[in-house]
C-alpha cells in the first residue's frame, strides 16, 4: 500500500484475512503461494489489530470525557 492509499476498513481486512486463512487451510498449495498468503495474512492481522487498538483508545477517551460531563459538587470559596 502506498502512502496516499486509504487503508481498507476493518471489516474488509477481516473478510480478506478469513479468505487467506481458508485458502491456507486447504493445504493444497505450492510453497511460494503458501508463503505469499502467510505474509499477506500477517499484514492483514496486524492492520486489524491496529484498528482495534485505535478503536479501544477512542472508546476509552470518550468514556473519560463522559465522566467529566457528570455534575460535580460546588466548591466553597476559601
């Protein structure tokens, strides 16, 4: 993927990864094809993991922001 290409969606990456795994599990592949698929699978897996980690971070940030929206008791001036 070049610098200017937008990464594919998590769902698209996962679907492609599932297809790679299914083809690898068939066991009827020449060595070079199996290595190529394995490499593609590891790239897709890493991309999915990164997207999940980013989503988790966003959820955590939203949850923290949500906590700040709760009413706080008024503080008396000293």
